[in-house]
C-alpha cells in the first residue's frame, strides 16, 4: 500500500513539474519579426515584406541586462563571391553587399556556431537593451510576430530595429542572429545564442528601382514612342 502511494506521489510531482517550470521555460535570447511566419523546415522566423521590424528579446533573469549584445546580419546564400548585390538598411545604417561586410564567422574570441549559415558575408551591430522596454513573455517560434508590449515590468525586455531589404539583389536574403559573449571568473568566454528556431530572416530583396530610375525609364519610353510615331507618319 505504501509503495503504491509513493509511486502515485512521484508521478504527481513529475506531472506538476512538467506542467509548470518545464512547460513555461522560454529561451533566454530570441528574435522575432513584426510580420513574420515560422518556417519549420529551416526553423527560422521569416519576414513576409521587404520592410519590417526586427525584435531582440531578452530574459533578464537568465542573462545580464547590462551586457553588450550583437545582431549579426549574414547574406544568404552564404557561398556568394565578392561583388555588388545592392544594399539593405539596418536601423538607418546602409550596408552595401558585399563591400561593407566581412566574410567568415562572427564572434570574438569565440566564433558563432555555423548552424548552416557561416562562413558567410556578415555585418554585426552592437546594442544594449536601453531604454528598457518590457514584453509579455512568449516563445517567438510558437507565436511569430506576437510581441506585446507590457505596461508593467516583466523579466522580458526587448529592443526594436527597422530593416529594409527593398534594394537588395532579389536572389539574396539577410539572415539574423542575436548573441553575446561573456567571460566567467576564470576568464573563459562563452557565447549566448539561441540558434535555429530563434533566428530571423528577410524575404528575398525586391530590388525596386529608385525614383530616378522610374523617371529615366518613363522618358525612354516616351522618346521611343515618339520615334515610332514619327516614322509611321513619314
């Protein structure tokens, strides 16, 4: 009888733990996209428009709010050669591909895990989670685009960045990782990163012509049309 009660109590405790701490364990560091969808084949949150908001989300109970963090933007596919492929903007900074980028694996003194992305052409942007903005906790891979600002303090903080890939070569996309490097008491470094399901990616660039290009195209068509009409009536 006692053995049966002990077994029942053990099963109950396991069920309670599974339904609380395990079930509600959320990643320490995540990315999300304002209009993203979750691609289960690549385990990445992908934007559906060429302009979007990218969100970095931090669990401040697990990672330090005072650390410097990085978002790395890498060009996909990763095997392109050096050349001119248009540009994208990250929070107002224009990045020409590939002249404004490095080639290889980001991170120092420890490189980021490859996870099928690196080595690649990349550019890293340092940031901090200030000013502090609070988010209602959620798993970005389960609820892409689900960021909700909290009006009361929570453990989850977020930073927002504007991205525009309109003028990127249409054969390319930009892949985003969020990470930081920390040194322990022995001076050894570790990389805090949540790969795969908490990465983000832009859609392929649409390479929309600049207004000047539209004007030049329109003028060319008018000249061509006038030339054909002239020949027709001569």
